[in-house]
C-alpha cells in the first residue's frame, strides 16, 4: 500500500507500463517512461547533494517535463515547490529563498529571469534545465550549483528508483498562497495530508485506468493535485491543456471533445468562459462523465447554462482551502438549477475521513439555520505554513471540542450555514481574503506592494464583486508629488502576479477615514459600485 | 513602424503596452509571441477583444478567437485586415 505520493507512480508503472501517463503537446510519456525518467531526475538531484527533507523548486511552463520533475523530486526524498511560471521574478525569488531550495528544475529563459543573488549563498546545489540552450551561460550565473541539461540526465543517470527512506509525515510539496502581510505564505503539505485527499477522490469519483483526466489548473494551484496524483494512482491518463489554447474557449471546447476527456476539473470561471464563448454546441462530449469545480463560488445562472449545454455528466462542487485540500463536496441536483433560483449550490458535506463543524463566536457548534465559521478535522490538514509557526498557530488549533487526547482542528476563516439536510452553504469570508478566478488574494499583499513604493503615502486595495471572475481590484493611492500611474503599475508588476494586479489605479488627494482613523474601505467600495 | 500601414496598429500596441503590460513595452515588437510570453491569458484576451471591437467598430465572432489571429501584433493586423478594417 502506497504511503508516499511517488509510490503511486511506481505501483501504476508496474501494473500498466505501456499505458499513457501524461499527454502534452511536447511529449506523451507512458507509465514506464515517466517512472524511469523521474528515477533518473531523482538520481541526479541526489548526486548533486539534494537530501531527504530538502526543497526543490519547479519554475517552468506546465509540461510533461514538469510532471516528471514532480515525481523525480519526491523520489529524491524532497518536497517540490511549484512557482507560477508567469510570476514576477522578485516574487519567484522570494519564494525560492523563503523555503531555502536546494535544487531547481527550470529552463534557460526562466532561470535567467531570476536574480543572480539567489545562487550566491551556495545553498542551491542542483539546477536541471529542460532545454539544452545556453548551458554555459546558466552555469556562469548559478556558480555554486551543478547545471545539467535534461538530455544529459537521460543519457547518464541510472533508471533505478533510489528508494530514499521518507515517511508519510514528511513534506510532499509546498504551495505558496497570498499572504495578508505582504509576503506569500508556503502551505506545507505532507504525503499523508495529500494521500488522504487522493484516496478519497479516487474512491468517490471511481477513477479508472480508462479515464482521461484534464489538467487545466497550473501546478502551483492545488486543483492540480487531483489532476496529477489521482490520475496516476488510477493508472489513467492526464491530458495537460496546451498553454496555446488555454485562453481560447472555442479551441478548448473542441480539445475536450477531441481528446475524449472523461473527467474535467477547473475553477468555475474557466467553465463560464467555455459556455459564453466556447460554442459548446459545436462538439460532442459523450465521453465526459464527471465535471468537478472548485476554488470560488459558481454563480447559479452560469452553472445552469453549463449544465444545459452538457447535461449528461455528474457535476460536483468541491470546497476546501489549500491548507486542507478538499474537505466538503456536493453533487449538483436538478432542483438546484430550477429557474428563478439565485442561491449558489451548497459546498455540501464532509468527505470521507474528514469532519467539519460550524462554530459560533462563543466557540459553540452551530445547528441548522445558524451561521458560524467552518472548522475542519482531517489528516488532510497541512503541517503548517513554512517557517511561520506564528501564522500556523492562528489557524491550526488544539481541538477545543475534545481535550481528552491530542488532536488539532483547522480554522478556515470561511463563514457557513448548516442546512437542514446536513449540507453546508458557503456565506463568505471572515477576513479580507478575496478570490479572483479561483486565486486567493490578500488585499494586504497588494497594499504592501503599493506601500513599498517610496512615494506612496496611503494606499487601499478594494475588491469589487464580479460575477464572471469573482472580483476586480481597484487601488486608491495618496502620493507625494509627481508619481505617475505608469511608474506605480510597473513597480507593482515586479512584485505581484498578474491576477493580483489592480485593474485601475486612482490617485486621490486623501482617502476617506473611519472614526478610528483607518482608511474607510467600505465607503471606497460603495463609490465604485455607484 | 512602417508609414504605409493603413490600420491604426499604434493604438493596438499602445493598448497592449498600457493595459496588458502596465506600461512596459520593452521587447514588444510585431512578432513577439503574445501567448508564449503570457501577455495573453483568458482575462487579458477578453479585454483586448473588447478594445478591438470598440476601437475599430467591429464584431469579433467567437470562432475567430483563435491563436492564429492573436499570436502577435502582426497576426492581429492580418486578422483586422481580413475583417475589413482599413
């Protein structure tokens, strides 16, 4: 029985060596190929000095190579740290330094965009390039590391599994999310945390070797955990949506039909684009059996349109923060889509091997009809925020509902309403975190980027509800003389990922204040809505 | 830019540089691959299409929203020419 994520690959490769594991525009890898390539990558990382418990970054556009890197890193006993390939280099470098990476899988273009001082301390020992371009140039930059090309690894490294002893409580990956104080937080997930989720979804959705599972979410987004690991556990095939068609709904719809995708998983905004601009009626999706969505609230009018366009699959709303992975789920019923209904579908009931409870402000469980914050008990609950025991202690708490033995409970920050039928309805956030296209955004991180410009005296980032993408962001700024929008935009662009960039920067002589002297964001929001 | 261009591509370039690249048009030329470089993603593409529709008074049908028409400034120019913009 596998107790590590990478063992899922080893097991499936023994059963189904010739089955396609990953299909992407660059390459199709069978289980045998993916298994031996990831063994080779692991062996090179180990040769270069990567040890069990280390972290290895992946800074690459998603490809069959990055999937091989995930398993190679885990087989070396390390945790993988996927970085948004479109992330500004300062943010990428912050993350790589923050978790003290020992190795990096990247390509020559991406590595050259990173600041050189990343490699100065000498802690980065191994750099693996998926291309063979400019090996010398990269070696010059990454002076203290050994730089290898993919083809060198393939030609020279042993294809046997190094079988590094790792236990299920060791880290499997770290996913960085927006942090309210201005710096991204690394959600550290163990093999056990992740496998508990993978085993649940494998059973619940009956994933089989004949399934063709889409991979739409980027690897730094936790929806990818289902796409990669549940597929590999089943001996099924994961189809990476080509980067080239991600933004083009007509082609994406055709791709789903032509590839014969059986299980689709994405944020609702991707499905909204498909139904609005994808000409869904032009194709036949007969093989599609399950559609999973997560990451944000799906406005019911769009969900209704999607189900009308493709009625036969089962539709499931999956809910859960990165810190717990999915913890509740709900299968959409016909009655949920009745004309005139405007309330979004519930987030459902707890997954197997997970318990959830709504807690009121006095710390007591809430029954049907009440409202409270959702708390989660499960082996899926993260090990903590990397290097941030203070932040971890605020959300991973001793289980105050039972103090007779050692147990923890995770405080989600999400307000929910228990319904009479046992399902939970999502109500909103307790704090200032917002979602745009499924991405978590802390307005505090945007404000920190604005304040980091020396000319900015006051700043407020405000989120406006947007049905299609969740939220749009507007920045209000009071500056000393002469600061231009362009300059501030450029300043933020170097610090924030694309999805966090304010859509509008508005300079004001002053910002409204509350009676306690804080910036009055509620009144700014109201102004915008008008 | 060539003086004989009939389509107002300067406006398209300005839009991409200003709205999608936040003022940073370094390295943005007619052949820059807007998809590979991440300039065009699902949200920015919608904004670009709205801009083209408004600026050139055209309708961009969903079927025309394909990489071949949006891969680069020169691809956008060819597309606009085909659409009858002058």
